[in-house]
């Protein structure tokens, strides 16, 4: 392998390398040394000036989809500048590189595809997945976000068009949690798709077949998991947007066996729990005093219910006492004991009550203090529903979490108006401020980016063998503790998105302390955990140009 002082790339080859390219920030000396003279405009710029130009370009774009495409091109040209832009204003750029814009991106992914990013592991690679993984040029992969595209942002099964999600999720690991980008790997498991329209689309980039039978899928996933353990032994597998039954099943199968995490299940649960903790501080009530009603009992609903059981047990309840406080409904109605279509994960929550599909009726029956929507049934929290919650509770907690916006169970404006300004509200997307009766309300966004980047940073630093529910609950508590009394007085349930990097580092410090306290870390405990974590974080800046062989395997 060449020494660090020996250039591997020169001229246009260097400018076309996103990891090494500095664009107009190459110094005059670097331009002479590496054959860049004449290939760049004369003026040497610093990173801040480049960011200013990118901001102006973005302002001229007509839509967030066009901004996403532009930023994707920037990432392919200059990785440092891309992350500097994102980290300059996360509150502005998260909605562009992630939800809600990603819904439109994924719908058109095969049509707007420009160049490869991440890895595509298909059924055709069975028997040689380990060899295929060796094609990835980076050795120290610490996180891989893996999807089958089976359930993307309320869009259903969109196959390899779902690759936009792992790419976007991992961008947020860095933009919101400062996890070094060269340790991240987006992965699409191409198992086919049930979407016949996509299979007929001549531009669709995935396998044109139905997904395999369950036994065949399990064998494929098992080979992939085993290959990851060998090729990238320190990598955490972040399951993302798998079909609900698969998401639950594979998390149960692997969470005690390998370092893994499911954001749809655990991340949604944690950010919901954090919002609840903050809301209960406002109400001056405990978690054990609450009764929870879910509309939606898929992977997100069940995952959040399971997390609540764990949190309630930490507060002193027995498992059955905790389960008794949680009621769930799905597309077929109440989860109750006469139903024969329930998954094993759902059966534990089945109630000994008559069958019902009537949400309003169930509110009157179980008298919940908390109403959570993860149903993707847009508009299902009607005026009657919100008004009934407000009759039962002085401060009803109403969390319509479904995405995209058209799938939201109600809007912020509806919740505040129908509750006469008494609702404690958080949604899956960020609604603007709402004024009602001359009072301004600040809707919360129960977005998983408050959780997984911080958890990821803590795991990156401490290198545990497993991610436990207790670690995820600690992430929720750490987040809730960062909403100060003044913010809670204004009805805020989450910290400002503009502070997301500071929030993530603070949460990561708490999570890391917890991991060390539980003797779950595999590295030595430092004296100052926060300073140690800050030293590990990625900082988008140019250094004196040198080659580090980052694209080579020894």
C-alpha cells in the first residue's frame, strides 16, 4: 500500500473523489502538487464560503425534492461540504434529506437514480453474501441501516425504491449525532416486491419477482446476519422499514444474539416515551397513573407498547399490571381474546372485552389519558374523538404519529381547537405554531432523529455487544430531561430541533454512562465521558491535504 505521503489520485480523479475532494478550497500549493492547476477557478475559498454558495443554490430550487436531488449530488462530489451544510442548520435540512421529502424520493427512486450509494444484496447472491460484502471499500463499518423496502413511510412495499430510507437515516446519524460517515453503510436487501406496478415499470431497479416464502426469506436473512458478523464484526445492524410482521420477528430473533436495533419499533417507542415523560412533568403525574389507547398495532404500535411495559415495570408495576393499562386497536378493531388473527406479539395485549371497531366507543370504555396514533389512517382522530378525550382529561395527551402528512390521525390545529387549547400534542411531523384564543402553542415532533443518532453515538463510543431495552429507555429519559421548565411551560415536549447536535451529544453521554454502569461496554471507561465522546465526534472540516488510503483495504 502506498505511504501516506504518496498521492494515489491526481487531477480530475481527485476532484471526482467525494471523500477527498475539497473543490475550490484546495490551496495554491495543493493545486500545484496534485495536478489541479487550471481545473479549478482561481479563487481559493474556505469551507464557510462554500456553504454560503450552497445555501444560495438551494434557495433557488423550486421544491424540497429538487433540493434533495441537489444535495445528493453534492454528497457524491464533496462529502465534507455536504455534511457541513446539513450540520449548519439541521432544523432546515432534516425535512429535506429525511421525512417528509423522502416519501416523494422513494416513490421516484428508480427514476431519479444517479449513481450507486450503499450496497444492494439480492436473493441472487445467496451462498456468497460474505464475498459480496467484501466489495465494500471501508473496513470499519460500525452501523449498517438495512431495509427490504417492505413498509416505507406509509407507502407500503416499494422494494429497492426504499433504499432512500437507509441513505437518509445514516445521513442523520452524522448530521444529528456526529457519527463519522465513513463508518456507515446503507444496505438494501432486494427480496423482490409485492408491488406489481413497480415490477412492470421498465425503470425499476430491483428484482422483478414476488418476495420468497418465509422459510426462504429466513435463510437469506440468516446468511446475511452471519456474513456481517464475519466481515464487519463491530457493526450494529439497524433494521429499518421491514414489513411489520418481519420487523417484529427478526428483532425478537436477533436482539439477544447480535448488536442490532429496529428504529421503527424501538426508536418510535423511545421518542414517544420521551414525549410522554415530558407531558407528565407538565401534568405533574406519573407514568403509572396513565391509561394508554393505541390506534395501530403493527410494529411501531407493538414496539411502543412493549417499551411502555418495560418502563412501567421500572416504575414498580408487575408485567400484567403494566399490560392492563394498555389497549390497542388495529384495522380489524380491538385486540381482544376472541380474535384468531393476532400475532404472538399482539396476543399479550388482547383484552377480555367485546369486539369493537369503534374508536370513540373504546375511548368511552377504557377512558384513556393518552391516545397514540400509529395507524396510517388519516383523519381518524376526529373532532368527536378529541372532544371525548378532553372530557375525560383536563390535559389529554394526543400523539398522532403516522407519516406522511396525509396519513396523520389529526393535525396540530385540529387537536388544539377541538380540545380548546388543552391538548398536550406531538405528531410524527413538525407542524407550525398554532394560535388559539390569543395563545400560541408549539406542536412537538416525535421524530426518531431525537433518539437513534444519540444512541448510535453512544454505541459507536462504548462498543457494547448488544443494545438492550434499558439502554433505549435511558435514551428516552435523557431526551426528556433536556426540556427545561420554561419550555414545558410553553407546552413544548421536545428540545428545539436547531439544537439537535448538542441534544444528541448530551443524550449520548447519558447513554454511555449507563452502558458503563451496567458493565456492558467493551472499552475502558474514561474519566470524562462527555469530553471523550466529543473527541470521537465527526467534525466536517478540511485538513491539510494528504492521502490516507481510505479507499483501500490492506
